[in-house]
C-alpha cells in the first residue's frame, strides 16, 4: 500500500470542474453544512437545484472566430503546403455553407432554450457508438487510502462506503446537497450571509445574483443519473434508464451477482450493522465461480450485446426480472479478490480488471480490493465527471469523518441469507457461447494495453509559481516536447475542459498543441543553439497562450464543439461540406495525446486508455513539490515507456532553464 501511495498520486481524466477553478483562480465552497441526521451528509440552506433554472446558456461561438481558432490549431500540425489548402477550404466554408449551417444551428438553439446546443449531439455521440465501453469510454479514479490502516479492511471500507453513498443519495433527493458553486471571491460569496440571501432569490434570477457576487453555480442536471441508472444496449443507439424506485444495491464478486436492500420501505437507510452483515455474507460465499460470468457481456460491441441481451430477456420472465434488478440497482459494488500494490497493477485492476467482477453498463461501479484500495469506474454517456467527482469527494470525506462502522464493530446478529439475494440467469447454449466469445475479446483487447507511471520529485507547483508560469502549461508543453523528440512532429492533442458553468454544458476541447509549443519544442531540441534567456521567453509565451485557450474553452469559445454541431446538422441533411471531408480535419481529430488532470485531496490516482491505437492516454498532476504522469499506450504501436523517458528529460530541461533564469 505504501508503494501505491508514494508513486500514484496521479490524475483523473475528466476533472473538468477543477479546470474551471484553475481558470479564474476560483476556490470551491469550503463551507459544507453538516446535517445532524444520520441519513444525510449535508443540510444546505440553499436547495440543491436552486440555481439550475437561471444558469446562463452555452453560447454558440461566432463562425469567423471558430474558423480562426480552428486554423490556429491546424497550423502547427500541418506542413505549409497542406495548411494553405486547408486554409482555403475553411475560408470558403466560412463564406458559404458554414453560414447557412450556423444560421440553422442558431435557430435550433433558440427553439430549445431549456438546454444547450451541444447536449443532444453529445449524448448521441456516446450512445450511438458501437465500441466497447471498456478502454474506449469508462475511466476510473481511485480513492486515497484511509490514514487509519484498520479502516482499509475490505469489509469495513465497503460497508462505510455503501452507507456514505446512501447518505449522499438521500441528501440529493431531499434537496439538502449544497449547490456546486465556484467562488472568485470566497470572502464575499462563500459565506452564510450570501447563502441566506441567495436562498430567497427567485429561481429565475438566482444564478445571476450569484454571478454578480463572483460566485459561479455549475450545471447539476446530470446528478440524477448517478443512482439507479444504467446504459441499456440497443441496436444502433443505446438508452439511458433511471428507476428511482430501486432500493437495493448490486454486488458482484467472483462472477456471482447479489442484491440486498439499502433503503427500507419507509425511505430510511438500512442499519449499518445489517449492511455490514450482508456484505460479510457475500464475502463468505465460497460457491464456485460460474462457468459463464455475465459481466463480460457489458464489455462487448454494443450491437452484439444488445442482441444477446434480447435473447436473454426473451428466454424467460425470470431472466427479464434479473436484468431489471441489475438495471434498477442504486449502484454496483465490486468486491475484488486482488490486492494491487504498484502503479500498473492498480490501473489494470481499476480501469478494467477481471470482467467477471464488473458490470460496466451501470452509471458507476465502486471497486474495493482486499487491501482496501477503492475506486470508481464510471460509464461516460450520462455525464462528464462533475457529478462523479462530487460523489467521490463527499463520500471520501464522510467515510473518514463519520464512518458508519468501526473495525471493532460487529455485524448484526441476523441470518443475512434472508436479506441477500443471489441473482440467476437461465442461459441457453447460444448465450453461453456469446459469453465465452466476449471473454476472449475482452482478454485480447485488455492484454494489449501498456501502462507506465512516473513521479518526478525535483520540482512542482511551488517552484513554477515562483517563476510566474502556469503549471498546467508546463505539463502540456512537456508532453508536446516529448512527442516531438520521439517522432519529430507535432501531435494532435486533446485536453478536456468543462463548460459546466452553463446550462447543460458538457465539455470543450483545449487544443494545447500550438504554434508557441511547437517553437518551444524546437528551441529545446538538443541541436538548438538558442540561449537560456530566449528559451525562458518562449516558455512564458507558451504559458500565456495556454491560459488564453483555457479561458476561451471554459467560456464555450473553442472550435471543436461548434464544428461538431455543424457537422452533425450537415449529416442530417445528407451533406458533407468540404471542411469535414478534408483529411486535415480527420487528422486533427485523430487524437494522439489524450490528456487530462485532476488535483483533489481525495484522489489517489486515475486512468484511461488511449483513444486511438497509436495514441497515448496521458493523465497527469502537478503537486506542490512534484509532478507526475500515468501513461497508457498500445506498445505495438507506440511505446509508453519511451514517452515517459522523454517527458522526464523534458521536465529536467525545463526546470534547468527556469532555475537559471528565475529572478
């Protein structure tokens, strides 16, 4: 465990809410009203969804601005000749087809003021994909270990997590969860006086009152999908289903599926001692692992899984009821029989693990290992991580500060077999064969993934701040420089940025490969004769540009989502404007460096797979005194270890220049 804690304080892919905080120097609400009731984690005086109605709408960027930004992103990745051809295509689009499509998009947006222009197309993008959820979509983030070793016992930690999760769910559904707000001036707005006034503001203007006080409420429309939700495979397009009547959780262990109630008939949380006893009963079950574990099916191609699922449902009413129980469960708890003790083992276990212990369709799964290592693996179609991160942080805090059971606690003296139901499916030979095929596909896909992690202890945020330079810009620059040293060219790069400051905002792409990072990468090449002073100037220019792009993306002023929406409109009309047929558009959307960061005290580590076969999944963090990265790759196409080695050398080179030129 100590080895993981030392090496793996790493990032989570979709930490967009933290990105918002970083943009404007915001601080999160430090004041969380604690509830005196044991069924709640908070008792906010502002109702949970109070600001939602009056959130500002996501703006559609002006078409000329989008075209300008798109060309700026293309310039460093294209040769001058190819860029010239692309520039002409873009200018023609801006003057012709683009104007007509943009007018349609604006008109459509005005007819749908309850949502954002990107929400529908973005849901479709996820739900229409036929790719496996595993490695392609579901990320993970791992909890820090409890500082009290005895609380990391698998049974104790699982029990406390279940109770805290139910407290969180009840707090949301009782509208007692404090609204998610970021504060530019916390001394003014992160106060009881602000809350007392805000609560009496009509919902139609509440968000505007907050914004006037430099407090920025975030969209919370995704929160209801956290619990009792599942992605149901369908031919062509999956469906998101939420059934809030479910009072049970799903527990998966060694290919066996169980349920038991965590909410009683009166709506109260079941006694922690009873939950403790139920989980102990499951852990004590020594029945053999099924020959055909169902969980592998949720990792299949979505059309394949849809057909098999329909076969299962059609074969018996009992099968249909079993799948309904899985779908309506509050969430899925996976009790693993592994004890990862290094970076690679943890990422393999939490990103995919043994498919017999998983049900990837649930909105989220909490995975708890025998050594107490615990993480959340979540399905991505329903949300972008803001709700998951809030759940993550609040449950971590609650399990530490108000654990429902202690290591000395005894489970309830009950016959837990009367509470715990072992689920069963009647599998015909065709379905059994499909499971075997799914398992073979799963093993083949996951075995190809490479994982490399490194923590560099020589500098961190504190040093970079003395240099008056953005830590995130330096991290992104180091990845650009490393890839340039490896391959001699610029890589198409994606950094996720939340637009949750707007109603039904999703994400925007921060295109961190810029003309500035390209010039800086060349300046730091071993054959360069550029002086340290000139290199320092280029580092500052990279930082300034990165800060500008970050602010634009958070305000919905990138180019990716706008062009995506226009392309979607054109496709519905059976059209493919030349800008989208241009190989340069395909090239820049073939993301080689898929990157994201998360810095939160509750997070031990996080990970995600590359989005293309010859790409890299780059998770990273900048801490006060160190920087770290967690890299996934497909080594047959691109070596993650070679990339990490180059990154480390780039960190050293950048640090050397900054140290020499820092005044």
